[in-house]
C-alpha cells in the first residue's frame, strides 16, 4: 500500500513540473475546421461561388465593396497563446501533503501570437475573381 501511495505522489509531483511549452502544446486547438493558410491554398479557387467560400471558410469578419461595388470578404484572425507553469523545487511533497510551498519556487511563461488575414474579391456574378492572404507568427 505504501508503494502505491508513493508512486501516486511521485507521478503527481512530476506532472506538476511540466514546462510552459508542454502545457501550451496540450492546450492548443487542433480542430480541422480552423482557418489556416493551407486551407485557403488548398480549397479556395477562382470561379467559386460566395456560397462555396462560406461553406469552406465560414462567415467573414468584414464584408465591404470595392470601387466598382463588387463584394470583398475579409477574414482577419488573431490567436494569442499564453502558457504559464510553476514548479516548486524541493517542496513538491510538502506542497502535496501540507499545501505549503518552499522558497525554491520558479516558473516559466510562454507567449506567442499568430495572425492570418485573407481577402477574397468577388466579381459581379458573386464568384471569386481573386484572393490573397498574409500570415505572421511571433
């Protein structure tokens, strides 16, 4: 019984020491319907109808018109990921059992941002005549 209790405490202590980058990986949204450069490159084509574009990419953030009153759709996505982890060196068992920390606490924070802007221009028949995109990550 003591061995099982010790293994559980050890596993809990080790799991609490994961880095901020690892926490970020676990928390990332990996859904297949997310707007990405690859999705735009693979699926958007000149000549598609606006209904087809909406089915693939969803609703745009901005709908406007150009100088000839033709529709222009703009998708503007910004994602910020912030991860923080804290480890208690030398105080893990005390933290788990007594709920107290030691003087050797440290932490790590990771922040990243991604932006994607997609501009789709339609002709008078509401078919894609041109599209462009810009992506950045920092």
